[in-house]
C-alpha cells in the first residue's frame, strides 16, 4: 500500500524514497526543497498525518533508515536530519520559527539553523524541537517537552524547557 500512496512522490525528482516504505496514506510531502526517506521507513500513522514540509528550494529533510514516523511534522527552511532507527511521535521539528515575514516586527523571521536528530532517538508526542538543536544518539525526549538547546547522548530529557532528567542505563554495565 505504501507504494501506491506514495506514487506521486516517487515520480517527483526532489523526493527520494528508499525501498521498503511502510505507510497508510498519511504522509504529506510539500514544498520546493529536497526530501529523502531512507530504506525501511515506517510512516504508518494512526491519527495525525506525517508532514514533511520544505519552505524553499534549498531546504533539505533527510530521514534515516528504519525510522518510525507517527504523526510528526518536520519543517525545514535549511536542513533537518533525522538519524537511523528513530521513533518520532506526534512531534514538531523545525529549523526556523514561524514568524510573519515582516523583518521589522520579527528580526529573526528568516533565520534558520539546522536541526540534527542522531541515531536511535525516541521523541514523544507533542514535543517541539526548535532551530539549531542537536539531540544525541540513544536519547529519549518525554511528551510535551520543548527542546530549545542540545541534548547529550544516552539521556532521558523532558520539560519546558527540556532538560536532562537522568542518564539511560548502559546495558554493558549491568551485572
């Protein structure tokens, strides 16, 4: 079913979809930039639509192999990279803020800063990841968190603003 529901995207030269996409028609890719979904991406969403939005022709969204999209919204004016083996709940990830285009009202309106989600990251529902953030591999971001700054690898983070709550247990150190 994923092949049929993504046929229009597969015919679009700015969208690259790797083998094994699993989806149920709740994937929307819009905008003039480039979007790449690596192999084995699971975009089967139960409620919300997965939205991958580029706002200009130079924007890039990369989603890594074996990543699970479950109602997430990713908006890029410059670049958003999601590593392999991630799980994205109904979160919003954006590399720029949604201000009106009036520089007089909001001098930061057109500033974009790339977002990097490293491998094996789990982002819960209703999480906001803001411009310029890097989330380290093997980390978990709890529901309703607002991520303003970098999160190190191997931790659980949550809150508004998101902060490290505790390190994840290292399975190699268990006795």
